[in-house]
C-alpha cells in the first residue's frame, strides 16, 4: 500500500487524477458543470492563467518567487489600453495600433522582470521582498496613471486576441510547447534546474547563476504581460486591477501541479494539470453560488494542501 501511495504521489499524472476525481464528486451537485457552455467558460480563463503560471514556474524552478505578476498584468493592461484605445490613444486609428500595443505591453513586462531579476541576482535580496515591493510599486503606478479608471474603446483586432477561445488556445499552446522544449532540450533549461538544486554548486560548475536568475524573471514578466493581452482582450477594457483576483491562482496552480517551492523541480505538464485543477475548483464553486470570500478560503486550503504534498514528494524523492 505504501509503495502504491508513493507511486501515485510521484506520478506525473497525479494532479490529473485529482481533476477527474474532483469532477466526479462535483457533478451531482452542479449538473451544468459538464455542459459545453461551461467547458468553454473554463477554457477562456484557463489559457491566460496557464501562460502566466508557466512564467511563475520558471522562477520557482530557480528557487525564487515572483509576487509581482498581477502588478505586471494591471500595469501593462493600462499602458497598452492608453496607447491603442480609439478615443484618446496615442495610436488611435492606426493600422499598427494592435501590434504596437502588444509589443509595448510585452516590453514593459520584460522590463519589470529584468528589474526584479537584477535586484535578486545582484543585490542578494530575498526574492519575496523584492517582488513584493515591485508588486506594490507597480500596482500603485497602474492606479495612478488612470486614477483607478478603466479604459474602453479598444480596437476590435485587439479584442479578438482574448475574446476568441481558439486564438487564446493557439497562443497558450505555443507558449507551453516552447517552455517544454526550453526546459527539456536547451542549455538554459538545464541551468535553471541546476540553480534551483544548488546555486553554489552550479556556480562552481560554470553556470552563470546571475544571468540564469535574471532570465527566469524576464520570462515571468514577459509571460505575465502576454497573459495581460489575453485578459484585456477578454474584458475589452484596460484596467489597473485586472490581475488582482488571480494572485493566489498564479502561485497556487503552479505549486499544485508539483513545481517545488524549494526550487529545482517543475514541468510544463505539471503546471497544465495544476491550472486545470484550480480552474475546476474555482468554476464549480461559482456554479454553487458561493461567496468570493468562501472561494478564496477554499483556494487557500487547496494551496496549503499543495504545499503539504510538495513536502511529502520531497521526502519520498524526485520522480
């Protein structure tokens, strides 16, 4: 029995099994849970969350953490909307508004990630404190830029990016495929794991530890901005608080999937399953008409359970 539990906990498909089990338990209470319409709703919010969670995964693999992802989503959403909206945008009416807006948003996300990475790698400050300060500062900047007001009248071409599930799926699939190849086939991927396992040993072995750490945070910021493109397109609005409600989801989905909080362990497939599980929980509780406070408490409990599973997996050994 012990061997069976060990194999289950260390399986790549453990969380997928939890998804199936959870769905089986919930369906009798929410018959619409398995409907096509509800499935579409789940997928529409799953893809952007997966993208930003993959960025978080890269940072966690190095032994760090990025709390600023939601601030990046809010800041890039606002700046992008300010640039391209049809009423007061700098690029209003230009055929290049949508691609230019996307480039601006991605550049800001990467810049915030570089700021975080340099602060962590060069100053030696704890990642938690650096990214917490970054989250606070850039969230405040996003609110200050618009005085908490949303920006509407976005170009239809931009709205399509997040508004159509097929487009979001294609972008998420491309990001997940690239992330998988990077982690499994590239030198940078091997360096990320090496830094997460033991940064000092990695440095002695010739790994450019500082550069690897900075790269992980740049990836996280870039992917958070890419998720902001999809979220902004879905909402058809640029908002400084766009990412606030998914703060727990970003870290929770990654950890639930099996990426270790201690660093050195994580896979794209695990993150996909973690995001799916968290979205199933979130969606089912909304269908049950539970309050936002109850849902938040439930997510907190799920994340705590995931942390306990992470400790159990660490004791049992890496698969």
